[in-house]
C-alpha cells in the first residue's frame, strides 16, 4: 500500500507543509541545508516513532512546543505527535482520528534508510551498530520497542542507586532480576537477527559487486548462551566496577557486533570501495529481511547517497528502486535522467519552510 501524502507541522524547518508522494519514486531536489533530509526524517519517525539522528525535543520547530506528522496511506490518515508540557512530554498516535497505542501504530509504515553516514556501521561507534539492529527489530517484532523502553527505564533506576550508593543490595537485586529478564529478550532478538543477516549479506554483496565475498557479523555481548542466568551473575560480579563507574557497565546498551570480510576484520583488509559495498549489502539484507518477516515491501528512503557511490553501485541501487515506493533526496537534478522508473520531482525552493 502506497503512502500518498506526508504532512509536517512544526517539524524541524517546516511550519506547515504537505507533500504529495509518487506511488513509485519521489525525487526531492535542492541545495544542502534546504530541508531535504527533514522530509525523510519525518517518514522515518512515522515508521519507527524515533529519529535516526536526534532526540524528540530537537525535532520540534524553534519556538514551538509540539510537532505533528501525518501520512495518508490509501485513504487511511495516520498521525504521530509529540508534545512538551510542564509535567513532561507526550507522544501519541492516531489513525483516522482514533487514538492508537504506539505499539499498535508501529508497522503501519516500514522503511529502510540509506544515508551518507551509513559507513559508520563499519568504522563508527558501537551505538551506531546497535541502532542498526534495533531499528530493524522495532519494525518486525511486535513489542520490541516497548521492551527497549522498559530496559532503559530499569537501567536508569539501577544507575540511580550507584549515583549515591548506600549499600542498598536488596533493592539492587530486584532491579538486577528485571534488567536480566529484559536484557535476555533484547539480546536473543538481536542475535537471531544477526544470524538472519549472515544468511543474506554475502549474496547481497555478490549481487552488487558481481562476485560474492564471505561476510559475517559476530554479536559481541557480555553473557553467553544461558543468558538470563549468566547475565545476572555478571551483574553481581561487576558490582564494584559499577559502583566505581557510577553506572551499569555491561548489558545490551553496551553490546556491539563485529564484521568479518574475507575471513578477517573488515577494517584491516577492505578498501573504502569494498566497505561501501558491504554497507550497501547490509542495507539490502535489511530490506530483504523486513520484506520476508512482514510480507510487505518497505518504503526506501535515500538521503543524498548517489554522490557517494561509483557507477556500478549507483546502477544497482537505481535498478532496485522500481520495485519499491521510494523517496530520494539529492542536490543533483541530473539524477532524474538516470531514473527509468516513473517518478515525480519536487524542488525544495517550492516548499514552505521557516
């Protein structure tokens, strides 16, 4: 089902803007710093309820206290809003003006994002790789987002004990039990996802590069296979370290994954071009996994990525687009000439921004 329109109210640089989206490809053309990425970010937030680059409060237009995003999907209006109040913040979803829980809203739109910073999946901080896994799982496992939120809340409570430690071991044990339970769910889901990606990514690389290369992701976490028991023991074993640090030093919030390429660490053997191909293969594996798990085609969001790709990777990506509803941003209007699929072009100079 296609998204036919996107409306942004008080979101980033947009006070009140509605865009008609092409059922195949919408090409957004304009110079840098003209709000192109903000449009993709709005669609990403509608899909996952979170931004890929900022906190919710940073998405609200300057001087306002809320944002609202609305999409029309074949006659069904779906909205997500964020409001700041003296008592705190509130995020709500509505479908055809009927309130929906965020859990029920998730899955209304599924997206795969391509952006220039994707190379940080290889050489960036572990947080970037955790986000890669979590954003896939949020879109494919009902309740995963809630589990993540609960884990962060329990983690915060546990960390508060260390901020002013008075030896509250009974209270700490209660938080340990709950943290281990939630950590087990998160880590099990991530490890299973990594296994699925490993089944897909080498073939994806071969499709792009013309010949396959062995690629393998290895999840790196503190606990072993009997996760709940071993993680609980590790929390107890690391107590003095956590007290000294003032926070919980192990858990899904600290986990990572490594990438082996040609049976060696990727940063040791891969050229920059090979790294870009591996990243593109990871994104194509993400696309295939979401499509397989949900039996629906995600929307593709491409943020000014064509300038980062050589001719072969550009052509591969362009050939992929026709099968998916896509929104592409670019500074180069000539990209339109390369698109064989039906598309609509929007110029950012025609949009109303702050």
